[in-house]
């Protein structure tokens, strides 16, 4: 799948070296990852919801899928 944006690829790469492929909610500068980027990756099957945060139900806590890992190489 090559139809991902640079922002989506950058987001996915943040999980490549994390335990379980966990993806962050915030970038290295402390800015929130835009939900449209996370939803785009969800829609493409590159990430999956990991768990729902009862304190922040609108947060999209995700991890890489096998497809997302393959895309990263």
C-alpha cells in the first residue's frame, strides 16, 4: 500500500520500536497527533485500537497491525 501520506508514515514509524507497536498520542514536541492521521491509518488497516481510555474516551490509543509493520519494511 503506497497511498499513505508522509504524515501517516511518520506516525506509523513512531510505533516501530515500541513494545507491542504502541503508537503515541503526542509527537516528540508534545503536540497531539491529529486525529485525522490516526483515523486514516485505522481506515487503511495499518493500526488498530489497543484499548479505550475511560478518562479520555476520545483518545485513539492504537498499535501497529501486521499490515502496518509490513508497510514500514
